[in-house]
C-alpha cells in the first residue's frame, strides 16, 4: 500500500482546512435564511445551482469516464444518496426543531462515526495517537460551543430534531468512507456531476411536495437568491471537490478530525462578521482542535520519516 508524500499530505490538509471554512459558512447562511425558504427547497436549489455549474465541464468528459462509471454505478448511487441527498437536508430539517447549540454538539459525533465505521469496515486498527488526537479536537470543539462552560453539557435536552442531526452525521460517515472504495482514475468533475444528479432526483419529490404545501412557486428575494448562489458554488462545488480529493490523498481517518474546525470557524465568523467578542475559550478551543488534528495526523510512519529526514539534514550540515 503506497503512502502519500509529505507534500501531497500537506496540500490535502490545506484543502481540508479550506473545505471546513466553506462548510461553516453554509450553516451560518442556512440558519439566516431558513425562515424564507423551506429545507427541501434550500437543499434542492443549492444542489441545482451546483449541478448547473458543473454541467459545462462534466458533460464533455462523460464519454471518456463512462466505463468507470458503469463499473461502480452502485457505489456512486450510494454516495449520491447519502452525501448529497440526505446529509445536509437532514440538518436543514433538524434546525427547525432543535437548537443550533444542540446541532453543533451532536454533529461533533460525526468524526467518531467515521473512525468507528472505518475501523469496522476496513478492519483497520486505529492508533492511540489517532484516538487521543480525536478526543483533544472534540474537547476543543465543545469548549467553543459551550462557551467555556463544560458543565453546560448537564443541561443538554434531547429532541426529535437531535435524532436527525445524528442521522445526518451517520450519512456523512457513510459518504466519507464510501469515497475510499471507489476505483482510482474517475474524473472528479464527472463524479461530482453524477452524485449531484442522484441527489437531485432523490430530493425532487420532497421539494415538489413542500412547494405545493406552500401554495406554489414564489420568487425569492435578491438576498436569498444571492445566498443560494453562494451555497451552490462555494460550499457545494468547490468544497466537495476539495474534500473528495483530500480523502483520496490522506484517507478518511486523518480527515475526520478536521470536521471539528467547523464550529471553530463558525465562532470566528461570529466574531468577525457579527461583532462578538473574542474570548479565552475561542483561543483555547481552536488551539486544542489544531493540536488534536496534528496529533491524529502524525502516524508512526510520518513520525519515523520526519525523524529520518532530520537525521539526514543534520548529517549534511
């Protein structure tokens, strides 16, 4: 089994950081406009814009990618259902019946789901370093969400919407691990286009039903349409392409801890955009998250390679 080079690993980690930054804006914007557009309309509109952006680039490459698509169409169908059709839609529905704090706390279980399901499916034992890094990152995320009061977990109240958040996390874990089972060589633009198409087909009946109950189609306001365009281009097309590439380079286990950056980035956006104060728990939580990511990303092979390079550099001086 080949291991990624240090340079490719660094580029993958940078892609993951940028991806989490874009996805954190997705939740902020979705919460801001949820009163003006239904959850299925938001999901369907977002992915429709993403699909329209990809069609001019993906369609000319479709014929060349067709053999690989046919060989693994079942896996692509599964990825489209879980990654595009279900994950974000469940979160959009959930935030209508649960608090944002509950959603973020429960969403923090997603990286653990990725690790546990990955260890079961791929039969790979996780190192103590990976578990320790994941735990440290989780503590940092909770510190930010609970605003430094970890005892606030005792006031956690479970609602029906919380089940949807957990279900969304499970769907994302399936998507993340499913990416690792795809055969290499499939054009990423074509793959993303196919996944979006699968998701849109799945969402169409629910979108039509929601629109019918709302009294038919209505024109969206300029700000809402602008938010949809942003969601369809940046957190959808760009972020998903970056995430898929990073998973292919470093694997699901190492990428999982980066999901904890989303609440951290959400807090930073509140400080920069909403004028909230920078508190000690923001700094401490972000430091814990990055420390956990670094700790979990340094496998024994990476540590040995780093030590070997250091020895070689010292000998060359």
